[in-house]
């Protein structure tokens, strides 16, 4: 018999079908045994009647066992209909049951609240909860609609490299890799230099690579490995062209997530408020530091919500000293850059700006930062051989997911989060 | 004035427009200066007439300079129409020209044949050729249509980790990474173990991660960093269910690449021929080795082409000893596995099969290979807590691209290929 997916059962009332899935819940009522079976399409209640040939097997079955059942799809009597759940109007009368895989004793019931460490320790199991499954379905929609929004704007997707020859931005710490012949390579902290190369090729390019940051952060917003939603575009007037494409993308993403998953859309007014860093600091009545502290990011987001009914706010014009060497200085505001961060519900989720496109100026900035020009000779070719004014941005997929779903820790929006002490399991510092 | 994209010019005959792009070719005929300008949408011929205010600037302009021009779109006189090129019936009469970026002296003309090393040395420049641009547009379509084919079959996309705690498959050499606190991590050689975890979660899952192989290969088919098109699915009968989904995906991909880029589709008969490894060896009249040598892969593909008019051939039933520990042994053919490779025009592009889903058997196989079970404790949870029969496959994006476009070296289908001696630029073994 061909397998029937659970979300198609209601069209098979009266028929005998083959259903395969995981047992979610089992209720042994002595003469009757009930269990919920789930497959990729949903969940249904099964019942084993006293004389069923499946009774012996059914008595043995436990949650997370994988089963193949033949059953008859019955309408439930009126009084047993539950309109709030999928298949609440039908029931699968189980005629035969084969166990495909037994589960050993479960550490705890699936879906119960645990502390985060336990959730991560048992991730192959805890990811099966409806709550976790939803987080990563939402994340799938975010990345798919990111691509969709940019493809509509004629961006070309490319595969950015992970192994790089040097810590390119010269700011973020990079993990060293033992490459061939005792040579050192590094894990890319960003696809920045490559997406600029791709502007020379396709004018508009995007990538969604894994990037790596070796700083010893242990916070609710940092990850050593994360997914970066990067785009870069040529022939811009200035950074505001980039902000416009970014805003357009964000609107598309939150609309799609709302449509597909019923996630309430964050507030985005007709125009996301834009403040220079110094203006934000004045509003918050704090001193002119080169960057916003996390509590100031939260406070300016509260301001944006209150004053503009916006869950997003752009902060622009970070000082030259605080941004990477390739950042474009604003000729009308010397010392400050045509750069921006996008804050979302209290957290920086995107950083971007216009980049320097003049070869000689770029070289001057590399020298000015004390970086070695040799490390950039490949990249510099892009500018040597003609490059339009351009800019772009990078959005942290996990941060964006976490803020959209209002998860407290970015690790909850990461499938297999790494941190200082964990790669899947806790690392032991005693063995190497 | 708003910018007009070059592919929209033919709708603007008689109008004055703003065009921005790269100069491709320039022909100075003394009184007249012609140049081709390209942007992301295409190319057009511009002409500077003797009395144009742009003449002085036009005399200076060189290939790869980036320009912003105002010009009038004119119909070409009948005798100058070239129907074979885009915009061959119009010409842009340049009225004003601003140089946005000058290029320094070019190493060679764009698009000329060079040896591969020179092509890679100058990649930020050589990628701008129409030939290279096409390769990576085709690659973009391959990856997009891979996702599309699987989403239609209800697979969930996930982001597989790159940093792993151990060389999981215990076969392919992994690059070590200096992680926090003097601990070692590794670069994933495959997302295999994670996609099996995801089968427990979503039943059907796919990912397109970068993977890394540290073996010292220097061939036309190996890369230390490449993109793997991976999927994994639960509730299969055996490996042939996986082969069916793979074949379906391949048909969709080549159809899309044909439709979008006009690439002639490879030959795929109603059913791709399937041979057990031993059958293939008998056909080739070679001894029963545990794997096919590269020349045998080419020879069996020639056979498939000749006998079945197929550019693809499946080879199944590799011996247990030759496949990873998680491979499912065929109960009807002991010593051989429910595994397969897909060969495409002489090269293995995909490997896959059914996996062991029984926890205790899997543990036995891990021990049997002399691997440490502790290294797999996270992964083994998946099987401890119930797992359906499942399988999947992994296709090398660059290999698939290379065979589809009949490029001799897989590096030509890699955007920024790394090899033993190169990460962008050639590595020097004298400095670390």
C-alpha cells in the first residue's frame, strides 16, 4: 500500500490507509490504546480497538518509536470533535502496526521547558519539539525570502569562500586553520571583500555564507559561527540607496514570515526612522562614544517604538575610526562615515554602508590602519581595474530570527550553536 | 535623471537617458569615438560625435573605466543594424560623460584565453568576462533549482554547521582549526551527521553547505573547499527511493539551466541505467576492486552513452569496507551496501545511499571501525530516540557545473578555487 501523508487523511474517510511516523503521545486506557502519530505533514490520533490485531504491539509502543500502521480513517462522533487541532474531526482506527524503530528511555518528555544547556545537550531530541521546529521553519522562510527579494532586484547569488588567506577586515579576530604544508589559513569573518569583487562582475550580488568570529564573547547575542545575509550593489548615490534595498528586503521577509507562519509582523512605519549616531546619543543624553552600548541600543529602540511606532531604527554616521578601512567617509561630515546599523527590537541585526571605490584612496586607508597591502593584493585588483560607487550590508540570520520571534538568546535561533565551551556537546578542556 | 538599464534602451528611442556602466571596448576613429558600455542588464554601443561636449573625456576613456553618460537613443541606419547582438538596432549618442572610476593598465584584454593559473591570479578581473559570468550564472540556477525541486517534495532547508568537534566520517581528512582555549575543532567534511539529525526533526531535509577535504589531491576534479548539495529523507523502502528523488532533482536542474541559459541538456533516458559495481567491472572487463578508478568511471560512462543514450549512470552496491560506517548493508547481498554513486559524463558527481537507523547496530559499526563512540554521542542520540529507515545523497556543485558545461577542470566551475598552493593568490611556503 502507498503511504498516505497525515495532512491528506481527511480526504480518505472510510478508506484503509498506510501511515508512517513517530509516536508523539500514547494513552493506554486498558481496553483501548490511543496514540498520536506525527509525520512531516502533521499529526493524527490513532486508536487501537480491543479486538485489533495491533493490540499486542500497541501495548508495547512508547513515545518517539517509529511506526508503520494500517488503519481505517473514521469520522469522529460529534461529541469528540476537536476543532482546534489538525485532524480533530477524524481518528485512525489502527488495524495493523509495525515498529520500524524503538526509542530507548527518553531523558524527559518532548516539549517540556528545560534550561538552555539541557536543550542544547539533547538537541537531536529537543529539536523535535513543535516549538523548535517552528523556529527553524521560520528561519528557512527568512533566508528564502531574503534571496527572493534580492533576485527580484536583479542580484546574483554567489558562493562566498570560507577559507581565506588573511584576517581580511583586520578587526574581528579570525580562527586559524592548519592548511596544507604547515601554512596558516583563516576562517572568513565576513564575505565582504569577495562581494565587492562580485560587484565588479555582476554589479549586484548576494551570498548567505557561514562566517566565523573568534572573539571570546559569552553573551546572548554572539556566536562564533553564524549565517550572514550579505548583499552588495554598484552604481549607488550613497549609503541611503543600500538602506532602501535593505528596508525593502526586510519588509518582504516579515510579510512572508507572517503569511506562511502567522508570526505577527513587527511595526514598520512608512519610513524607518534614521538617526545619526550623535543624534541618537543626544536623544539618550549620553556622551559621544564611537559606538552604542547594548543598553543604548535597547533604549534608542524604545524611543523609536514610542515616537515612531517602529520596531526598527537606522543609526548612521559612525566615526571613521570605528568602521573598517574600506568604509566611505562622508565628505559633508568629515570624520564620520556613510555607514549604518539597523537595530531591531533592541539589537543591531544589520551593518552596512558605502565603500571606497577609488584604488589609491583604499590603499592609503590600508596603510593608514597599519595593515599589510600584500594581504590585499588580490582584492585590490577589483579597484585597479575599475569599480563603480557601491555599498552593501550584512544581516545576521540568527539575530534577525531571534528578534522576529522574540527569543531571548540568539542561540535559540541557531540550529547547532557553537560557543566558547560547546561544539554540539560540551568541550572538555582537559583533552585536546 | 534616473538611470536607465541597458536592456530597456530600445523602448526609449528618441529620448535622452542616463546610462551607467563599464566600458568594454573603445574604438577611436579620430572624429568619432565609439565605445561599448555594459551594465548588469547588457551592452550597448555608444558614439561620441565630433561636436559633443563629451569628446574630450571620451578621448581619455579606456576599457574597464566606469562611466556615467547622458545620451540620446537613436535607431541605427538600416545598413548598420546588427541583429546578432543585443541592442544591435540602436546606438547611444553620447552627449555628456562623467568618469566614475578609472582603471589602471590592464594585464591583458578581457576575455582572451589565458592559462588557468593566470585566470586565477587575476580573478577579480577575469571573472568579468562573458564566459566566466555565464559559468556562475549557470551555477546560480543549479543551486536555485536544486532547492526548488526539493522544496516541492516537502524537504526543509537548514543551515549545516561548518565547525565540528571531530572528523566525523573518520575517513576523509579534516582541516584542524585552532578553537578557543587551545582546543581543536575541525572543518566539516560533510553535513552527513547533521542531516540525519534533521530527518528526526523534519523527516526530509536539505542543506547546501561548504565542506572541506584536507587530502593532498592535485587533480582536475578535487577541491579542498566546495559546495555540497545534500539531502536526506526518512521512511524510505531502500536506497532506490533516494535515487528516484535524486534523478527527479537532476531532471529539474538540467531543464531549468536549459530554459534559462540555453545550455543543451545532457541525455537522460526514461530511466538512468543502474549497475552494481561488480556488473560495471564485468562490462569493463576489469578486476573486482572496491571502487572504480577515474578511467573506469569514464569508460562506464561511455558505455552508458553508447548502450543507453545516457549521460548519467548509477553504480550501486559498493563493498561495506569502502563506504562510511553508517552505510546500510544489503541483506540480500551480504558484504555489499545499499549505496550508490551517480556518474555524469565520466565523473562521479553524487554519492548516496541508505543509512543504518538502528542505534545498536550503528554503535557496533562505529566500534568495528575502531572509531571512538564518545565522538559520536551527540549524533547517536538521534538513533537512541527513534529513527525511521532513511537515506540521502550529496552532489558536488562544482563538479556538476563542470560536467554540465563540459569544463575540463572543476576549478573553472569554482568562484574562488583553493588548492594546495593557492588561496586567491599563490601561497608562499617561505612565510607562515
